[in-house]
C-alpha cells in the first residue's frame, strides 16, 4: 500500500484513493490481498499496477447474500436508477 497510504492520492475524477492501513489491518479483510477484490490490477504495469482498474470492486463475489439484500433495498433501487 505504498501509494494508497498517501493522503493526497486522488483518482482522475478527484476521488480520494487513500487507504487507512490501520483500518485494513484491524478489519476482517486484513488477510486478503488487494488484488483479490481489485481483480483488474495488472502487475505488468510496474510503476502503476492499479492504472488498469476501470470498474469498482464487486463485493457480491464473496458477499452474495448482502448483495441480494442491497439490490432490493431503497438504496440499491436508487443506485440502479442512477440516483
């Protein structure tokens, strides 16, 4: 997390790309490699492996039940409507 530990790291759209390392280390996802969720990471891009990422993480790959609940929730329906 060398790059993502920098508080001023931003995506092209201005969104913060900062990752609080202590939050990850203390989370249930601590033992999961970043590329397991961020599957588009390309290690062949030595200087910026994350540059290949074009889609947000799809948490339903591991959390299908939570995804199904979200889809039918008010927030999920609003998201699908682009709102």
